[in-house]
């Protein structure tokens, strides 16, 4: 949670974003430059939705 707070509070660049899975109510940080689409680690391929925080 501390890393997500830093990403949301300070300008750390465009490479990293914090996301939230609405179905599991869990959050993660992803390198958006390396992965062009959101990769939800908490859900299967059948439900890949995520929210940008």
C-alpha cells in the first residue's frame, strides 16, 4: 500500500501505474511501459477487468 500511495501522490513518471481489481478489492503496481495492456494478477482470463487508480 505504501508504494501505491507514493505513485498516486507524487509524479513518478508514466512508466508505473497503480491499478485496482474491483472483484477482489486488491491493488497492484504495473510497469505500463513494459506491458501495453493491464494485466490483472488477481483474476483469470475470463474476467480481466481493472481500474486505474
